[in-house]
């Protein structure tokens, strides 16, 4: 019965995905049929799926997602991207291929503030691509830099990905996850900058002129307020002033103040459209969350996590081998599934396995997020890949070859994050005394 349920769940899900059924509906339909195979009636199956969706979404923690999405959309319209790009030019301007370094740094800063890789790729890439083309950069190289670096903001907090992971795992500390993402996210950015710099030096791309002291002061001053959001949010969470959910509401108020009053880049008349766009995005994310919670329940009923755990442990009892197999599986999954559903579906499957190996759930959350960050940059369904090629006006086929060295460094850093726990845990332990 358990194997029948396992085959039913994944086969129906894969078939529906192959026919381009929206992923939320594919998850919900596959879950419903799995409950029927477990020997429940059609009515009971629908009732359980609906009940799990409603109870799963009834969470104070999940309120952070719509608030962070709204804050990100306000920043996209509020002129913040351009101010961060100008500041990034100051930081990376004297390195070989300075505009490429600027692209990576701007994605790290803007992605961290907005919490969206796609928004970062569109906002930063839309500004940087014309500048790089004007300076003689190969458009495919420029697009590759933008695509590879835009997911850094999913690791550098605040990150809605870590909020979803915390919900799935039943309360892993969001503050610990946020802090754990800093070092891997920064290493990701530095690794990509190293590759971009080597390629730029070989191709002889220009180094920007040295900015004057006045320019440095002006552009740094302009970036202080946007970057202050990270300090306020993380300072408040670490200091115990507010929770991650309350921090998301603070982020909305702060970004509204910047965009509406301080910079005056948007008006009150723009707010209904921004709120509507945020509501649509939130609905998509939360529908996936709700349906995936139902799928998790079906997997628990069918003992699927235990069967997969036994299968992995049958391959080897060596933690190094098991984590390698797990990473390979997630890299393959990431090529055809977006980050949120992959996280929702496979965390309940893999988490019991790594916990049996003695791996900390915070460390695993960072490893899994880093892995799936690579997936959104890869064909055939990588959202960052499509957006990056669109704003860079480059065909996907032309950008894949320039992406190869960036994929290589990302996979290398993934292995470092996997096998060196302190890269993820040193900051939570230092600031929070985390001992999970």
C-alpha cells in the first residue's frame, strides 16, 4: 500500500507537470489521489486536503511573506535599485571588469533587501546591461553575471525562503537561519566576482575611472538609508525587539517612508497597483505552501520519508556520500522545479535523513537553499535565467556557455557549505548562542 501511494503521488505529479498544469494544482490533485489510494473516499480526500491547506496557512509566521513581498515591490518602484547600483560602482569600480563586479554587488545588496532573485535580476540587470554594452562587454557575459549573482539575496536576509523552511520544519529559528545565510551568501558573491574578474581581465574589459572623494561621499550617503533597512531588521530580530513577522511590517513602513516621503519616487496613487501586485504574488506563493502542506501530510501517511531514508542509507552509511547524493538529487530537481515548491516537497523527505546523520537543521536549510539557488539559474525552467536573458536581450542558448564557469564555482561553494558546518553556524552561535 505504501509503495502504491508513493508511485501514485510522484507519477501523477510528474505527469501533470509535463502537461504544464500549474504546480499548485498538480500538487493538490496528486495529493488527493494519494489519499484515495491509502483507502479513503473521494469526499474524505478532498476534505483532508482542504483541511490541511487551511490549518497550514493559519500561521503567524507566514504573515511575514506578504509583508516582505510588499516591501520588495515598493523598493522596486522607489528608486532604491539605482542608488544601490551607484554605491556598488564605488565598491567595485577599480577592479578588472568593474561593471561586472558592480552587477554582483548590486544584486547582493538589492536582493538582500527585496528578498527576490527575480526582482533583483530585473531591476539590476535592466540598469546594468545597457551600461555594460556601451563599455564593450559581451552581452552574453553580462547576462551570465547578472543571472548567476541574483540569487545571492535569497541567502542574505531577510529571506522569505528561510521563513518557508522554518514553517516546514516546525519552528527552526528564523533568526538563526537569517544569520546563517550571511556568510554563504557573501561567499557566493565573492566567488562569482572572482570568476567574473578573471574573465574580464582575459578579455581586457575596462576598469572604471577612479571616483572623486565628493562622488564617493554622495553615493555612499545615498545608499545609507536603503541599507539601513537590513540593520534595522536584523538588529531588531537579534536584539529581541521584534519577531521576523513584526520585522516584515517594519520593513513595509520603512520602505514606504523612503519611497513615498523621502525620495518621492512614488505617489499615493501608485500604492493600489503596488498592493495588488503584491497580493497576486502572495497568493501564488501561499497557494503553493498550502497545497504542499497537504502533500506533506500524504507523504507522512504513506511513510514516504522513511522509505526514501532507508533507500539513501542503503546506498551508504557514510554521511559524505549521502549528502553528495542528496545534493545531486536537489540539483536535478532544481532544473525543472522552482525553489518554493521544491523546498516544500523535499524538505520533509530529506530532513529526517540528515537529522539521523547528526546534521543541524539550520545548516541543512542553508545547504538546501544554496542548492536550489543554482536551480533557478539553470534550464529548462530557471526563473532567474529567463528574466536575466530577457532584460539582457540575449537568447538562452547564447548565455549557457558563459554560465559554465559560474556554475562550476557555485557547485564548489555548495560543497564547501555542505561539508563545513561552521560556514553556516558560526554567526548564529556567536550572536544568539545557538546550540541546535
